[in-house]
């Protein structure tokens, strides 16, 4: 991350153990410092607790049916949601997710998790070229919402038809 920042990119590190807290984790952020001529003279680094990123990743999706994770460009977990559990990404799905990260696949993707369940996956850049948010929701949960919506629309149409006939 330091070398990337020195080369002019905004950069963020992997998650490291916090040297000040026994069970804490941190990420380092870095940007290039340039002089008036635009030449690199150094790098400004900041450290931030990973707990804030963890809170963002652990936000519930569709009433806790889905989960979000942050992956690096190699498809490895940087931060995983506590809700991910058995929905972890299988190695054979990593290629499709990495392809989506590089713009080679269309969103959303459909993958199979470790339980054999179909998952809809959306990949969004957190830091383009470095970290990506990968959100997964079971397909059956999404389909159940469609069925509920269709049933509601059908009920409205039926009531409207009955009112029309009555009038």
C-alpha cells in the first residue's frame, strides 16, 4: 500500500492486528505528498480501526438473509461479515467474482455456496483496483419477494375488477 501511494495512487492496506489493542484490527490509508512541481516527496499515512468497516459490512441485507464482505483483487477476504458463515465463496466461484471486479462479467452474478444454495452476488468497488464489496443474497429470498409483490398486485386488480362490475 505504501509503494502504491508513492506511485500516486490512493491506497489502503490489508487488515492487521492492532499493536495497541489486544483484539483490535486496523487498516492503513496512504496518499502521495507532492511538492509545487508535482514531484513525489513522501507519503501521508493514517491508521483507522477496522471496527468501523466491520459495522458497515455487518449491516443486515433483506432482514438478515444476505451478507456483505470486502474482498481484495485476488478474491481473498479482507473483511468478512459475521453473517457470512456457511455462505462462504467456493474456490470455483472466485474466478467469476474476480472477473466481475475487473469488469469482465455483468452484475449480478449467480453462484452456489458451500451449502449448495444459489446466491445472487453483486460486486461494487470500495477502492477501485484494490477492494470490492461483495454482497450475497439467497435467490430463494429474492424470489419470495417477487411472489409476494405479484400476489399483492393480483389482489388489487381483482378488487378493481369487482368494483368495476358492481358499479
